[in-house]
């Protein structure tokens, strides 16, 4: 099942984030993007994403033995986001990027979302921790497989090595992300993906134990990979 990605503006969310922006002293001399310009950016994002949507989503579904849990995935565009470029649960992205950069960020967040919101209820961070028991940095752990899949998308699906190199250089400015990429390059992206895929298949083959009547259904949700 290929989900529909809906890129949209959230007036309520954006108004809260604008208020938060104004409350921060370090932003007193900074200006937010005008709402009219934000709407123009969103329209540009929508048109560009149409070019990539089927390729990226089909590539993900062919790669791993899981499916998206949701048939519709909302992507909220806001004028300000205090936590980096974006987040994956829910998917929220700052609407000030140029079109190509926005698509790159969206691909990154969709990979996170796909891994942690799948119809098989596989919690990937647990599997990745098993693969890298000596790694302690949670951001590095959370981005090893994401980075491997990103490389697969850029090289095997989009056939765009230049885009891959530029995006990797941007993320490698941060030590935890750089370490994740170092692991990917050392081990090989397809080798890591195949090892991860095997772990998923083993998990799916295990007999599922029903939750205790007293165990909250959301107990394991914090194990999902996030930005």
C-alpha cells in the first residue's frame, strides 16, 4: 500500500510556534517568513514532491518486509521549528527551505516515519541496538539505518550521486550524524540494510505474545526512530 503524502499548512500549530519564536530572547532581531511567502513555498513543495513520491515510497516498500501503517501521512509545514530541520512523529518541516532541500528533508523524515510506524509493529531502535551494542549515542543509533536507506534512495532509486554527496556533507557537520555515516560507509549501506531486514524477518517469524490486560498499548512507542 502506497500512502498519500499530504503537504499542508497547520494554522493552529504555526501560530503556537510563532508565539514560541517571539518568546525566545535570541530571536529578538530575527524575522519570521511572511505567511504569504510560506504558502507560496508550500505550493512549490507540493509540485516538486509529485515527481518523487511514487519512486521514494515504492522504493521503501520494496526494500523492507513491512508496510506503512497509515494510508495518509500528513506533513505539516510551519514558519519556525526549534528542533533542527524537522521531525518525524508527526512530520513537521520548516517551510523556509528551497525546493530541493525540502525534498531531501522530507525523504529523511519519511524514512524515520516508515521505520517506526509500520503495520507489523516492529520497533526498529531495539533491532538496531542489537546490531550495534557498543554504540551509546542515541542519535547515532537512530540514524545508522536511516542513513543507509537514504543512500539507497539517492543512489539506487533516484540515481543522483551529486545530490547524495551534498546531503551527506550537510548532515556530517554534526558529530552524531557523521558517526552514523562513517558506520554506513565502513560496513556498506546494502550490507547494513540486509542485516536489518533479516532481523525484521526473524522478529516477524516469532510467535506474537498478546499484551497483558494491564500493559498499556503504547508501552513501546518511545522506541521508534526519531529525528
